[in-house]
C-alpha cells in the first residue's frame, strides 16, 4: 500500500513540476511580424555637406514579389524601393529614414553596404562602421564596397539576371574575383598592426546597346587602399591579383602567359599557398615571400606540345615570371607609391619578433619603405589538359622541345 502511494506521489510531483516549468517558457518578447517589417536589401553611405552623411537603403516591396510568385499582374513592376535621408551619422539618418516607411526598418537581411568615394577619401568611415557593429540587427558578415562616384546611384540599377544590385555584388564577392571584405574584416584591418585596410572598388557597367541606363550592374574593377581610415589610393584588377598573391587570398584566377609572340597558354590554379618569412639581420628588416602553386592547362594557343617535360618546364618558368611581375607591380604601387602595408608584413614581424616590433610599431611608416622583399616562387603543372597536341595543328607543326 505504501509503495502504491509513493508511486502516486512521485507521478503527482512530476506532473506538478512540468506544470510549473511551463510558466518559465516565455514567448518571443521581441518578435516582429513580417507584415510589419521593411526588409533592407542594400545600403549606401555618401558624404554630404559639413559633417553630415546621406544614408540610402533599398527595401523589398512585398506586394510586387508575392504578385509574381502567384502569377499575378506584377510583371514589370519594381521589386524594390530606394529612399534616402541625411543625418549627422548612421543612427541619425536611419531614424529619419524610418519616418518615410510605414513599416519598421529591419537590417538583418542586408548583405551589402556601399561607401561613396567622396566619403572614403574624406575619412571617418569607422564612425559609420561602429553603427553596423554595435546595432544588434546588421550582419557583421555583410560585404563592404567602395564605389566610384556616389554610392546611392548604384542601388537604383536593375540587374538583368538578379533581382537587385546587392545580390549581384554579394555573389561577385563570394566568387573571389577581387577582394572579399566583410564589415568585421574591415574593422579588424583598421585595428591591426599595419593600420591599413582594403575594400573592393566597384563601378557601373555601361549598358549594352538597346538597354536602358538602369538595366545594368555594378562590377568590381579594382581595390581601394585605406590608411588610418582614409582612402589614399586605388589599384586596378590586374595589380590586385599581385596583392592577393602576397596576402595568400588568390582564388580561381586563370594565368595566361605568352611563350612566343602572338601565342598564349592559360592555366587554372588548383592549389596555391603563400608564406611570409620575416627576417631582421644587422638591423635590416626583410621579408621572404615563399609561393607554391599548382595548376592545370586549360587552353593551349601555341604550337608547343605541353605533354613534353621540356615544354612543361618552360611553361612553369613563364608562370613564375608572370606571378613575380604582378607582385612587383603591387609592391611598387602600394608599398612604394602609397607607403601602405596592405600585405600583412607588420603582422608577420609582430608574431616572430615581438620585442623588436614593440620598438617600431609607432613609426612603422618609416620602416616599411626600407623593408627588403625577396620572392621565391615554385610552380608545377600537374595536368596538361585532355588534349595531347594543340588543336588544329598537325603533328609535324608541333614543337616538342
């Protein structure tokens, strides 16, 4: 009998415990209905008169999207809405923008932020980035860009393939065509040892014949170079590749060499690594850049037999020369021309020589120009492709040595 009572008591206590625990399960106190939300898809920040900025956002139009999904008459109707407001900073401009929308602005879906060239060259971007990092809604992994001219103009473009410009830029970044920098990456660059930062530079692509001026996209044309939060220069896409080799960030970029005048061979890198080895000898600072690369020949526009070991060696040497040329150009324009450490040299010295670094970190700008950079490149052609001889040539026309 006592055993029966004890079991009933235990069951009663368990039921009571579950009942009491239900009071601790609160609802989503900060939930937000989709029908009450204005989803930001992209944002642009431009310099205005005085210390003001202009914040422009691109917002999704729900009715246009739902009409297309249901097969309604929304075809040809714009899917996004662009609005701007001027304020003393991002927070002030955002609060003024809210007055122009009947729905609460939500930043959680924004994956693209574009900085206008005028604001970038004036400096003070970190003040606006602080809003994106401090506010709970914006994503730290959103992509950051600098535009030629006013950034707000790019949000009004109507891409032929994607739904809106922000999606175009996001996909271009993730393809690693140029620099791929997030909001968090940019903040870490500015607070790093070198105090230098890089952002992809974008420009409006001229529309094709017969298309409207808005029916185009913005594409990556190079890299904006920052020093202490201020844009001090820019480099084109070709020089950017040399920079990416030094930073160990090169991906999926074909290399084309000219073994003979008017002839080309293109390789697709399949594996590459870059190591920076700092040295300090007799008070002279130096960096050894060790690069290893492996690639596949994807096009042979020459009369060379790339199956031949002798020809393969020639191709490897030409590839090494091409990579070294790109790196030297980036060093000349950025290190010598701008006196900016955009390569990670400061971090390498800090890790290996912390005591020596502590003595020069406050005047690294005076040390950087004299840092001797030596480049050691080893390239291997692992696969010559599917064809044996160059297409369209007879066996006797092919050079094997």
